[in-house]
C-alpha cells in the first residue's frame, strides 16, 4: 500500500468518524429513543459510511476517470473531492435510509422508508459533507502550498548548480555557425556546449547570429518566431519567418534549450528563478522583466533538463 492509498483511507475514516460523531451529538432519526443500542446503530452507520466511501472511490476511478493522483496538484484533488461529495452524499443518504427502515423502524415508526425521510437524511449528510469539504479544502491547499514551495526551492537550487556547471568561459566561446536544416543550409551537428556561435535562419533571407549562451528565449508569434537574445550586453529581439517546430529542430542538440510552453523555447542558462504564481509555474528570465509560462505538460521536460545537466 503506497502513501497515497494510506492517506486516502485515513481521509475517509476521519470524515466518516466526523459524521458519526455529529449524529451521536444531535441524535437525529430517532436515535434518542434508543438506550445502549444507540452505540450499535452508530457503529453500523459508521461501517455503512466507510463501505459507501470505498464504492464512491471505485466509481470515480472507473467511471468518472478521476483516480486519486497527488501528483496533479491541489486543484485536481479539490475538484476530485467535489465530485466525490456529489456522488457520495446521496449514496450515504440512501444507505442510511435503508438502515433506518430495516433496523430502526421497529421502535421509531418515522424511520420507515419514504421520500421525506430520504430528503431529511440527504439534508443532514449534505450539511456534514459541506463542513468536511471546507476542512479538507483548506488542509489540501495548505499542504500543497508547502509542497510547491519546497519543490520550487529544490528546483531552483538544482538550476543554479546546473548554470554554474554549464556556464562557458570566454575561452570556450567558439565561432562555429549552425544553419537551419529546414532552410537547406545543413552543416555538421552542433556541439552540446553553450559557448558556440549559432545562426538561425527562416524561410526568407533574414538570419540571426548569436552566441548560444546569449540566447534568452524564442517565442512563436503567428508565422514568425521572436528570438530574444543578448547583444553587447543588452536585450535584443529579432523576428524570423519560421515555425516553432523548425526552430526547435535546429536547437534540439542543446540540452539547455527546452520547450516550456507550446509558444516558448527557453534557455535554462538564462533563467533567473522558477516561481509558482496562482497555481501556475513561470520562469523569470535574466536581463529583462519577462516571465515565461510553463505548461503542465512541459513541466516534466523542464525538470528532466535541469536534472540531466545537474
């Protein structure tokens, strides 16, 4: 049993126990008419709640296709718990109504199965579910905020170590030019260092020559790509008529150049910091005020590039 499964079980047990304790305090459904047997009924209701929670988890995993994945972040877990509440609440209400009818209606006639009893039970369970949902929503947000902060700290430490290791010295800066194969100017495969000169070309006569270490990022802008780089220590941008796919293919031999978003290629050597803002990850670029988004689908690629270099 992995950590996620253990946490799921503990969450369900705590939630069901909370509902059972609420029933023990307020004694609805004629529970106050029983003496010592009330504890037997409460235990039975607790078991019913646990079993229905297990059934709801199966429904979410198999039918709704929302497995309990802690790797997808707090928003996913909160959204899944909302689905869980919407499915679990009426099922628990129905289970309690059936138990009231078959096990508790002998002494309390009002426990006979009816629409009114179902609605009454549904209202009580829905209120308890709402209170529990608020608690878990706050708990998950706090937990994942701490996890994200720690992950960002470790990732930034690895980024700094990677940049220190990969930073080219002045003597390593070469004069090799790499032309875009899509434009018909293919040369020998590029080396993996950043101390190389690179010429990016598009489908027209325009070209951009720069040191690989000076490349900041490449952005897709319609039928063009915007190449943002350093020139004599200042930020400069050039537009080339090319596709992002062509540019990515040209730069694919450089491990430091990765796609962080469908519209951006970034030089990890020019990333000042990786930050998390409003649930999204962004890369702060050195020498300018730009911040590039990191899509969820590309985050693993960025992490792999940092860990590979580190």
